């Protein structure tokens, strides 16, 4: 089962395809036709979203994947999904990956399969980095379903979450259920970006009733342990990559507790483990 954080993001992109297309393509966004089945033929796998769209010149499918952490197998999986969507829909397919945080950046396009020293199959895909999206654009600010994503903008501070919460609560075109869903996404992303201490009291109350809360608290505890290990590495004069905290936190509390114990008992072995765990893909 996917982590709750991933499920929250998947729900956001599946429920608001038209706004999502604007995020991906801007003013040149193709017209949304329909949402296709995200399950893939002859597979237990499921894409995050599959949208059938059309421009003035063609109809095609957008196969969308969200990435919130690095995945060395991502490009192979995207190739698999792209081929399966193409075979089922009988349409050209544009693969798109939305990177939620910088540490999710792994293999960059194109993905090339080589044999006998020659490229035999190439998969190119569109990459959207949410921290690079300028959510101050009027068209994006008017797209209420995208407001929770605006806290991921690298230019945004914690006050962006308060602004987005006010806008969502004032939106008259949202049902109470839609409003609550967006507030949960906003609380989720705010906690992920700035920490749960930056939540307003109203968002905190919403999040405490959400199954995400326990997951987020566990992530924050893992980040605390990761900081301890980064300080250990610094004292031992080991320089780690900038995204080391997130890479270490992804290992989970139990693994980090064992690594902290190893740092006390066998420091050199702990340093080697830290170096391997934080090495860029």
C-alpha cells in the first residue's frame, strides 16, 4: 500500500484534471476529454492519473506520476506504464512526472536502453518541479484546487499556508467535502515542507483527525534522528550531500535508531553506512 502522503497527492490530481493540465502546460493546455482508467492492462500496477486530452492537432493521453522521494527504478516503471497506456488507449502518450520535492529528483530524461553500444529504445518525458512553479501567477491563484500545492513553491514561506487556507475556506464553488479534502492536502504539504508546528490551530485540528497525522509525526521523528546522524558525520569530518536529511529520514525510525547505536559502537562502520545511504542516485 502506498504511504498516505502519496495517496493524498494522487487524490488531488485525479479529482481536478482541468486545473492540473493548466499547471503542466500553461495557456497552451490541451482540452480535457476524459479521465481514463488508471489501472494498467495485464498488471497489478496503477498509474497516478491517466488523462485523455486533445489539442487542435491531435488527441493523446497524459500518463502522470507523482514523485515525493527518489526511486532508482522510476524510469523503468514509467516506460512500462507508458507502453501499457498506449496499448490500451491506442493513443500517443505523453509521460509526465511531477516532482514534489528536490530530493525526489532521480534519473533525468531521456531514459535510454542501449544494446551493443547503440541506443535501441528511448523514452523522453516531461518533468514538472513543483518548487520551481511560480504560484503567484494569477491563473494559478484562481485555480482553487491547486492552492495546496503552492506551499511547495521555493519562494513561499509558512505564511503561504495561511493564505491558501483562507482562500479555500472562502471558496463558494466547493462542496464541504471538497473543501475538507483540500484542507487535508494543504495541511499535509505544509507539514511536509515547514513542519507541523507551522500549522494554524484550525489546520492542526483537521490534521489530527486525519490518518496522515501519525505518518507525519513519524516522519518528523525520523528527521530528528537524521539531524543527529548528520551532526555525527560533520564532527567526523564526513561531508554529506545537501539532501541527506530527507534521504536518511526515508529509512524510517527503526533503521535510524540502529544507525545511531552503530555510531556509538562502531563509528567507522556508521560513517560508511551514512555515505552509502546518502549517495546521490
